[in-house]
C-alpha cells in the first residue's frame, strides 16, 4: 500500500498572520474595527489557531483588546 505524499511547498508559502503581512509591529487599541474581528459574538478573544495570528501579534492583540475594554471602546461581553 503506497503512502500518499504531501505536495512540495516552498518555505515562503506558509500562511502568515494578517499583521505580519501588513508589516505592523504593534496592534493599536484604538483600532476597534480590527479588534472586533478578533472577538467572538460573546466577546471572547479568538485563539491563535482560529485567528491565524503569530504568537507575538496574538499577545499584542490580547493587550490591545484588554486596554480597549478598560476604556469602554469594546464590551466585556457581547450582550
């Protein structure tokens, strides 16, 4: 029984996070439209796997969301 091989992928083909593609160093807490895309309908933060962010930008997103919640730009819950 022959095993199927995955097709060859070039190193540059790897999917990157949206902030790496746009060459953004730090996620801004005032950019509410971008931060809303990182939240569920209930107001929970998406995981790295779900959002597709790298670890550095996921930490930055987490900080930005928490700051935006603190000054009432984003809700703590979705209700």
